[in-house]
């Protein structure tokens, strides 16, 4: 289950660079105010930059006015007697006149009015705040089940509700992105969507949408640091995809990557030359005690299924070939398909990402990986299934 992530305060967002510097003005009032100062900060992925500050009067009134370099994403922030930080998010453009009616006792009950971009972002914020509150309550309810009860019907029903609401939210976000002409709105929402896929593969359609948006940013704001931020986001998506693909190539169900195996006299043998047989790739070494302890099980399986088309490819990490050959004799590894990977630059170990031994891959007759790291009876049971 993908966890619904939408912490507004934790997001750092976009401000577009532009030439110019017309003065904005924010006139506001904070009901039930205990703060002395209000701060205006510009938000980006790289930083939160203080732009302006103003004293709040005894009646809660304040005025912020200065120049900015272009439309961007900002927040007004106060430090109160009860909480160290309270924020209201907004867009802000050059020369924009904004009226803000805030309430310290009810931070989610506010009104920030300005131009059409401001209306769009404020409508969006209120919708997201409502969604966040509802989802937080559902997750709190789910947390009350405890680890032992999370498979109960009630817990599973609640998971389905959360999943349905998450899908509804994502549809809403996608719809806003498609309809909006605002760069900030799009950037903000793509960031919200991307947070749902931290340490997870990004769906192909979202990755493509991010790619298209990055291209738009590069065309419209080629020198902006925020364009570079989005280029970095795209680079991370691409890197993650490559890592996932590299990992998946060795997953059960994947076709085993072909590789050159090097014999003791330096000859090369393709793994693919064994297609049509059930193959056990056994990565081992003479100095590896767990490998040697597993040898009797491999020998037993080989003797039982060799006449049906089962082969063992023993791929050694040994540097000392004499010790390697001695171990083969001592352990009774009677098959002829022994390979000294060190002579081939350890290419097989690298291709199969062998970080420990013994390491085993069981391949069916088509060359598909059907088992990994099988031991003892589990190895024989897996081989047996391939010879019905």
C-alpha cells in the first residue's frame, strides 16, 4: 500500500526567475494574534529565503511590501506563544496586491485574495488541507488495530477506503494539473505526487508527465535554478528506473543474463549454450566453508537428475587454481563444467552481483531464473518440479 504523503509545511517549492522587480503589497490581519512579527519567505527545493518581515500591530494588522524577481511560491510565517511556527502558503507575483485575513486560533480558516493565480493556489491549498485532515484521521484509525490485528476484516476494509480516497485524490490532482496554466500550481502538484513514490518506482505516465514539464521549464526558464532542480528530479527518476531494471534482471521469472564462463585453461563458454537443460549456477570457492558444506547436496541432486538433462555450472572465485582443483576432487564434484571466474576478470560474479557465497541460481530449460539460493531439500524439490 502506497502511503498517502501530503505534509504541506514540509514541502519546498518553486519561484520562477524573471527580469524586473515590481513591488508587491500584502495587507493583512491576524485574529487572536500573539505574535510580534510576520515573515515572508520564498520557497524552492534548494532553500527557504527570507524576503521581508513586518511588525504586527496590537490589533493584528500588518503590511508587507517589497520587490521580487518574479512569480513564485511563498509562505507567511509567524512564531506564536503556543507553537514555534505557523505558516500560510501563497503564490505571489510582481506588483500583486494581496489581502490576507488570518486567524492564529484557527490556522486552516483563512482567506488570501489576490490575482487569478492566487485564487487557484488558495482553492487548491484548502482542498489539500481538507484531504490531509481526512487521511490523517484514517491512518490514525488504522494505527489503532496494532500489528496483530492489521489482517482483520475491519483493518482490510479500512485499507481499501484509504486506497480509494488516495486514487480519488490523485485523479483530482491530475485534473488540476491538466487544466491549470500556472507554472507554480503544476510544480506544486507534481511535487505532491512525487512524494508518494519515495523509494518506489515512479509510474511510467507520471515519469513522462514530469519529463514533459521539465522540457517546458527548460524552454521557458532555461537559466533558472528551479529549472535545474526539476532537471535533478528527472535525473533521479531515470537513475531509480535503471537501478530497478538492474535489480529486476536477476529476479525470479527473469531470463538469466548471458555471460562468458571461463574454464581452467582459459576457454570461454557461453551460459546460453546450456539452453535446453535445467541449469544450476553454483558460485563457490575452495576456501568457503559454507560452500563446501553444501557440496553433498549438490552432488546428490546432480546424480539424481543428470540423466534427465540437469547440469551444474560450478563457478569458482578462487585465485589459487591448485587449491580449487584439489577441492573439486575432495568434494567429489564429478561434473566437467567447472569454471574459474578469476581468469575471466570475475565477469560472471559481476554480472550476477555476487556479494556473498555460496550463491545459486536455478534456471529452467528456457534459461529463465526459477530459483535462487536454494539449499538442501529445497534445492532438490525445486529441481524435481522442472522434471515432471
